[in-house]
C-alpha cells in the first residue's frame, strides 16, 4: 500500500507578498470532495481527503507554488 507523506515543515507567506484575486474558480462547494470521513476498511486501508484551512502550512505551500508558476508564466519582474 502506498502512503502519501505531507511534510511537517512550516511554510509561511512572505511579508512582501502580492495577492491575486481570481474572478472564476473551481471553488464551488458542490464540487468539493465528499469522502472526508476517515474510515479504515477490513484490509486496514484508509482513503479520504482531509480538509485543511487556507492558512495551514500545506495550503500555503501549494498557493506559493501556484504563485511562482504564474509569475514565471507571466514573466513578472524579480522571478529568475
């Protein structure tokens, strides 16, 4: 059985961050995962999604990665 490990390293938003607002998003709650209850089956396997808050380290790391990709794609200054 494979396992996904999430780093415990704390990631924070830099103090000089610029925030972007997206007019369109897939953030429609009707599209959110429904399997958010941790249930262990008879074989000991667990398959669920754990909702995390927007300011939790894992979410911040993801958002910073997306931001870096956008900055590179848009050729924003200061991005090498």
